C-alpha cells in the first residue's frame, strides 16, 4: 500500500483515502476486527458492530446444535465466513484496480446479501489508521458506517 508516496505494502491508495482513528473505533466497539486465517490478507478488515450484530442474529441464534446439521453456527465460523466474504467483495469491487496497478479509492459500493438477506448496498471503506499508518477496509451498510463521519464516496 501507499499513502501518497510512502510505501506500506502491495497496493497503492488514492490520496482520497482518509486517515482515521481506527484503533479508537475498535477500542470503543464501533467496529470489530475480522479475524483472518492465513498469510494472504492484503488489508486488515473490520466490520461495523451493527453489521456483526446482524450476522450473529441471522446465523447464531435459533434452535439446533451449534455447527450441526440444521442448526446454528458458532460466532467463530461466522467470523471466518465474514473474512472470506469481505475478501470476495473487495476482489469484485477493487480487484481490477489492484491488478492493473491503479490506486485503490477511498471506498467501493457493492450490492450484496452479506448483511441483509434481501440484498442491499454494502460499503467497503478504506482508511489508514492515523497513528500506525496501517491501511484497512471497513465493511458495513451505509447507515452503520454513517456514525464514523467518513466523507461521502464520490
């Protein structure tokens, strides 16, 4: 990644990618870190707390055995699925830019059923932590990202 001319990894970021208090948002539980298994992550991923609550309600409640046939899923399984889902959404939204060596924009909007079974807009917002300089992606529905006060996407 780059923020301006400062290299930080494998892809470049557009100058419109904001610096933000990502650690502060995570410490106050406005966003949650999405656990990643493996060494292939390009960007650390986060999800809004409201989005995580929707996923828990959808997949982890109800009758039936945890992780069993016809049952509910454990939060750990949901988290691993969320990691893969965000990766697929980022590839669909920004993969062409990354593969062509173009800088990634401050965010991408995709249509997905990730947070709502009926489908809807999911935003993938790129930010750089203002203290560490680490770039990350935050996934969520527009109304869940609004409290973070990020500039609207162009």
